[in-house]
C-alpha cells in the first residue's frame, strides 16, 4: 500500500460527538471511495465492534481507532490511536478515567451560559448526546443553534464556549505520556491529530513533537480536514525531521456540519511514509 491509498483514519460517530451511527458511516465511506477506514471517537472505544461489523458488511478494510484528549502546555491536544486491541484493559480504563470529568464540566458550562441569559443548555444539549459520558461542546453548539442563539455551530464557537467567551470551562485531560502509553501498550500506533489547529508557537510545537517522539509516538496527521496545502508541506517536513509516519483523515462529524466529507481529501505527499505501512497486520 502506498501514499495514494484513499484512507480516512479520523472520524466520529454518535458514540462521541458525530451525528451518524457506525452503521451509517461505513457505507458512506465505502460509497465515497474510502479504501481503509478508522472510527476514532473521542475517548471511547464503545463503537468499535459496531464499526468492525459495519465495515465488514460492505467489504471495507478497517483499523480500530480512538481520539484521546490530552493537556499539553495548558492546551487541549488530540492524539489518535490506530490499530490497537480495543479490549485492552489499561486502554479501556484510561479512556473511562478521561471521560469522567466531562459531565461536571458540562454542568459548569451550562451554569456560565445561564449567567449571560441562556438557561437550560445542559438539559437541552442532552437530546443530541448518544453517550452522556461524552457530552461535549459540539452538543452545546447544536442546541444553541436549535434555539436560535446562533445560525450555525461555527458561530457558537466564535461567540461562546471558547476560551475567553461565556460558557467556556477548561478541562484537564490525560497526560501525553498516558495517551501514548495506552495506545502503544495495546499494540497500536499513536498519531498527533491535526497539529495545525493548536496555535502553538514554533518552540511549543517543537516541544510537543520532541516529547511525543520520546514517549513512543510514531505518527502525525499531515492531510486532514483542518489543514490546507501549506500545512500538508509543513507537517510532511516534520515527518522527515522527527522520523514519523504520516496519517490522513477527514475528522468528519456530520453531513451538515463538516467541511470535508469522508474520503474527500487530497492524497498524502509522496515524500512521506504512510501510517498504514506500519499497520498492515492490524487491518480487519
């Protein structure tokens, strides 16, 4: 398998903050020409068995996945794990612990919004939540659009629930060391998700990549829905500098909210090693 494989190794279902079920995502990916798929719900592997069955039903090669929230230099960073044993006890326990603080955070966010005249957001957001343990800002955003506070979810993130705005409550996630060790301990490959999104200074970003590599991380998302052509080139260079493999994924959440659909990404640059070359024996 080469860098031109149409792999989509980053997307979300109703098990976290997506709007489609695993059973709906697999045929959508297949119809869009995806040749290797991973479901990477936030801090959760509860949809993996469903995704495996759905992928097999349409003849779509599949890698297990999850997107783990970590705090690094005070910023929330996401680490995607691919090709791991999703029943691994340490991984499952670690993800459960990471999910644990979301409900309390959500209630505090709702209280903050009530103080600026928007009551009942926690209760309203719950109707969009498939798994209450994984209530997130995306669920809040959908409810605020529903009640007319904003016209679309992007507007919610500009005006609310973002640092410095009403409704934002910081959450301390797992440590980078924990996330990488859970993934690698379960036989998978750890990947820095959409690094272009974090807003780090060059020195901070270099520190992230240096520590990630030292802890056993092996990959970085080069082509993803949040990146443009300049990012593709930049993070391909990072792959070579740090000896990392390159991943590719849309970060698809919803047909109506996501800018990039499953499988509709540019190819990986030709001068990187694709992550799937490390995972051929893990493909289901």
